[in-house]
């Protein structure tokens, strides 16, 4: 693939190559392709003079990072306590069946990625399912198909 | 923008802002924070803008985009000032009607008013809603009233006066003494004396000191910090600058979890604006004091809410905690003395300075001063953010402000303190909510999450939920936490699936004792709390799961079935229509039945039936 | 400045900055450890070295490897509380690594015959971090590291692929308490060795894990030192 090294350089310059800002750098780099290709990480390791070992530790420790390409839409099932009590496991179950993928996976057509996520801070709207920046409230198994079809129609 | 270079400069600016305000304008306070935004409040704002323009009302009506009002389930929320009319669930299509009532006729749009679910009474004004009227708002009083992206709104409401007082008339030691005298204890969960921590850091030797605002609110079910960061970011900045001055720090960090993009945005704007106005950066307000702040985003790790893990994350590494001593106040970031305060703690600081320690300490109990913000969620009628005096009882909160349990069900337990906390049963409903009482009851204050449960919540499942959460979030460094949580998870999974064993409760309790004394950090040492408290107060549920293989709350799928009571069912067919798997059958007006072989136990029928004809067996 | 502490009733005098573990060793008292090594910064992950201390009238359990000895402190290395901790640590490790001879030997030596926990997996690595820390702190190559989190935490090379920063010194092989790392010859370049994770040495140690007077150990160390010395020479000339 064609790595956008120019954009990565801009990010490194923005943070002035500060080692302590490596997490912010990786977050900005991930935003370029919506995931972190191995090539990008090797490049950042070399330019920043941080061992690839340490970078690999960071990108696998923090769950905000993905080393595999994600779907066009990321479906995030909030698993905060209020959402759990409100039926998040049933929603996740329904999504597993509908999309035929598990937590952390992406559909074959690369349209949807499914993730469980810790509390989104919208507890009063429990149970919440977010699709990218759209937060859907009081979701139940019956509403999920309709919710997803709105995004599928755009395809 | 001319920078503010002294105390009179701030006051002059405030007067100027207030003088320039058109007091005859109607202001529509519209929430654009996470909860309301999720319910499309931005579209309401767009519709408002268009309608105001169309009707030429620009001189008469102003839209103020505010932060969180705290009553998120009622969003999008709009409050009409100066009348203080509270509208809930506002849609773009309602905009025309709302504007038409502003022509001086004094009318309201009744269908947008809030109705009390118990008394069925309509409330016209914001101050009439029990959720608000019974609160004692201090720290979150501005959120929902001001535009968080407008520093002048903050200044006009008295913002930065406390900082001004500190920089121009108080020595660092006096600031620390005031905070100690106020009795303020850490609002993130630790409950340690904030002033004392500041004093230790101030006395610690070091050529460089740091102050860190912990906005990594990871407790599931808690959104107090989210609200404060989104709705009143300047209060946190102001608190930080005062803290930095007190301890002698020149640099600060605000660590915000990346799941809160609006909070990050509003804090970034606040930092930029306060720098522009000379309230942050070099020579703040002409005092000679320098202090700069940067925002660091979390990257999806709950453990980074723990102090040492947070610091390691700020240093650019994976967030594995380290042991103490050395304590961060003496040896923290890059080995330098560092103060880490929760954002709500910092939000209290300007109040302490403005009111004075004595007035602040007049509120609350002997050991827990001031007010606390809680997120009251779960099975209550009114869910949302509430700020109450320390010492308020659980009954007042859950039944008074919360309006009791939804759907006519009964209170079972309230979980406080998140994954480090515990479940409190009905027998303690009249207990005072303060740090020490909660600890004695087997729970903790934590960051303020208060999750209310009813008879449809399974307490074994609740314990399993928290252990699952912690197992996922554990850094994996130490044996007690990593291996202990793994074993606890395995045991609880088995119990919930119907393969629990006689000795399981004993094994869990033994593991709990080991983890609480031997873990490296607070995550591991408090992980057993939800398990211990549910065993303590709800042992019969564990025994039911293990011996009878039954989950009487209807949660653990292998251990119950939904049955339609043939005498109560009147054949309305609602469950049959709503069932997503089409496993309910029956003729109209005749009792229905569920094919239990195919039922996936999603609970939709159970929750929809208006006649309580579906039961858990 | 000298510190005076009492360990199991014995008065010990040590320098400022000494840990309770080091002070105990000076007093000839043996405290078991798994993740501790004199050449590395203390890590505090195995919790095996926990002892009870009394300081300012407060009694609590702390890890001795990284707790600073302070005058007036009293240390107890063999109480019931301490024994309970060791028992739990070993039982949990036995549940994690049921087939590792070294863990079985260590448990047996502490009087633990079996584990009360379910053996839900069979791993060889105990995540003591010695290999990773040695590679980074002592050798300076940082070729292997930790990745993932929690129960998924593991020792790997980046992307689990052949490392281009490994110098083949064998330190990780040597220092691993369970012998689950080995050096294998590089497929392409002769004379080069690479570390390989997770291959359990099923041959029982011929010296029954008594490492202090071991000939094998001495040869091993000589070998490692020479490889590291070569690496440092090459590093300097570049």
C-alpha cells in the first residue's frame, strides 16, 4: 500500500518528536487510515528513535488502537453498568447474529466493525449503541435491524 | 483581545460584558452535550437558527448552546429565559411553535413540558422539576446555563474571580490552608484530603512540579466528569491554576479519556481562550506567575485512571501502575513532585476560595464536607446528574429526587463506587451518603456512580459483570489481579451458567482476601468489593444459582424461562408482535404461549406486557 | 546515612536506599522471589517476596523487593499472613502453568502439593518480565517486549515476527525462571541466533533448580557476556 509518510511527518512535527507524546502521535496517525498499518509503526519507530518493541506494547495495550483495517462504520455497544442492566448483552447478541461477527471483528464486506466499549457517558439513555458519532438510545433487539439498515442504505 | 493584567481588569471586563448584554432578549438555552447531541439537539439548533432568521427575530431571540443540564434522558433539553420554561424532547419540528409563544402572549408549548411520572403533574419551570429543585447545585451549577465555548459567559457569571483573589492577595501557603480547612476530599474515589496532598507536594523538594487533572472517568455508569468537562471547562482550568500556584507547579496536564470527544473539544477551546485573555500561560493576570496546560487523551484503558498508571501513560508508555512509596506528591511525573486531582475536585477549588473555607465547610457532615455530584442511573424514574449535600440519605436521593423505581417495581439494591464499590440493600436505605458511611456499608463513594437495581437485576450477574470488566481492564502485571480475576471470572461464569459448585463461595471469598491485600494497585485490591458485597447482602441468590440452578431475577439465560400466565393473559398479542424471533404464538383474545426451545430471552415481551402476564420461572 | 531495621527479631544496619529484601539477604534471611534480579530495577509483579512490616504503629503487607528500609521499621518474613500470600501466589501459578517443572518444584519446596484452583490453561511463561527487562535495561537491545493487556499479556517480538534488533546473546534464555525461551539458529544467516518464545524445556534441570552453585550457569554467563561485548564494540564503531 502507499503509505502517507508526508502526513505522518506533519504529525511528528506537530508534537515536536516528543517521546512522552507518543500516544497522541499514534492516535493522530491512526486517524489517517482508521487503523495503524505495520509500515506506519516501523516508520514512526525509526523517526522517533523509540524501540518498535515499546510501540508494539503501546498499540496492543491501549484498546483505542487497531492494527487491522476497520469497517466503514464502527458499531460500538456500550457496556457501562446502566447499559448492561438495560440489556446491552441482548443487543450484542443480536448484533452478533445479524452481522455474523464477534466483538473486535469486521464484516467481510468491510462495512461494519463491531466493538464493545466501556461507558460512553450517556448512561441516562441506556442501553446505548453508537455507530461512529451517532449515539442511539434505548436500543433493544427489535430496533437493531432498522438502525443498521439506515447505514446499509447509504451503500 | 487585550489581556487582563490585573484584578481591576477582570472586574472591568465583567462589567463591560454585562452592560453589553441585551436584557430584553429571550435566551433559548439549548443543550449540545453528549446526551442531547445523541438525540439530535444539533438539528434543533439548526432549525432554530433558520426559523429565527426567517421570522427576523435576531434582535429578540438568542440561542445559547450549553453544556449538560443533567437530565439526559429528557433530551434534547431547552430552557427559555428569562421565564425559566423547561422544554424536554424538543424536535426540529417544534421550533416554530416555540418561537410563536415568545411574542409576549406568555404561552407555553404544553406537550413539551415535563410530566411527573408519579403525580402526573406538569412542570412549567425548570426550578419546579424535583430532579433540580431537590439538588444543591454548586460545582455543576453553571453547566447548562453558560456557553462552555464562550469565556466571557464564564467571566460574566463570576468566573476567574477566585483566581484573581489568589494571585493578588493570597500566598501559596494560605491557599493550601484554606483547602485543608474546607475539608475537601478527593472526588475521584480516593477520598484523601486534597489540601493535605497539596501541602505534601508543596513541601517536597524539586526544581519542577506538575499538576494533573484526572478526567479519565472510567467507572461505567458515571458521567459527572463528562458533564463538568463539557459544560463548565473553565472551572477546571481555574481550579488547576489555583492548585499550581499553591504547590509551585509551572506545567499541567489534563488527561481526558478519548471516548469523550466533546469534553476534549471544550477543554481545548477553554485553554486557548484563557491564554488569549491572559488567564493562563505567562505572567497570569500580571502576577508574575507562569503556568501552562496541555491536554493528553486517554487511549482506552480504565487502569489509567489510577494515579501511577496515569503518570506512566503521560510519560508515553503502556499504563502499568507501580507501587508506592514513592508517593506521586513527592516523586511523580519524571520523578518530580506531582499532584493528581480529579476534575470534580478541581471544580470545587474556585468555590472554596470565593466562599471561604468556613462557609464551604458549613455544608456536609463532620467527615465529608461540601457537596458531591452523582450520576443517578438504572431503574429509577428520573435518571440524571444530581449534586447534593454530603450526608443526604439514599432514600432522599433514590425516592425523593429519583422518584422511586420505574414500572411499579421494587428497589433491590444500589451500586456505588463503580467496579471498586459495592451493592447496598434496602435495609440501609436511610443511611447517610458520605465517605465513611459508605465504606462501613461495604461500598465506597468512588467517583459518584449510583446505579439503582430492581427485582429484575441479578446480583450474581452484577458481580460477574464487574469482574468481567476488571479482567478486561487489568494491566496484567501482577499475579493476584491477573490470575485472581481470571479464576473469579471462571467461577462466576460457571455459577451463572448453572455449573456452580458447593465450594465456590468459599473459594471466591478466599481469593478476595488475597487480592485485596496483595495486589499491586487499587484496581486489583478493590476488585473483590462487588463480589464481597453481593455475597454479604445477597448470598441467597448465589445459593439459588448453585444449588437450585435457578436465576429468579430472569437474567442468567440457562437458569430461567419466560412463561405466559394463562389466567392473566388476555390475548392482546402485543408480545407476539414485538417478539424479534417470532416465538410467541396465540390467537387474538386467547392466552398466548412462548416456544421456550427457540426463545432467546431478550426480554422484550416481558418488558412490554401491560398486564404482568409474563413471568420468570 | 545508616538505616537500622529489625528483621525477624534481628537488628540489621544498611545504607540509605536499601530495600527490605536486600536488607534481609544481608541478615542471611531468605525471602523467595520470582521476578527479582540484582541487575535490574525491582518490578513487583510476582508478589512472592511480600512480608509484613510495622511502621508508625501500622502493620501491613508490602513487597520487600521495592520497599525502602527505614529506621524504626520492623519486618516479619514468616508470619501466617505471609505464608498465605506465598501459598496463593504459587497455587495461582500452578493453575496457570500446571506442567512447568520449575513451578512444581518451587511449590513443593514451600509445602504446596497441589492447587485449589481450576487449571483453565497451560502456559509456560509466568510473566515475571525478567527477559524483557534484562533485554532493555541490561543489554540495551529491547528486542522483546510485553504486549496486550491483562489475561492476554504476553512476551513477544513486535508483530511476533523475527526480530531485527535481537543480538542473540541468550540473556533471556538464561534469566527465564521457567526455561520457556530458547535460542535457535537463524534460518538465513549462519552464526546468528534468535530467541524463540514458548518452547518449554521438558528436561528437568540436572541441578534441581539450585542455581547459585551451578557450573552450567557459569558457562552460560560467559557465553552471554561475550556476545554482549561484541555487540557493544560494534555499536561503538558505528
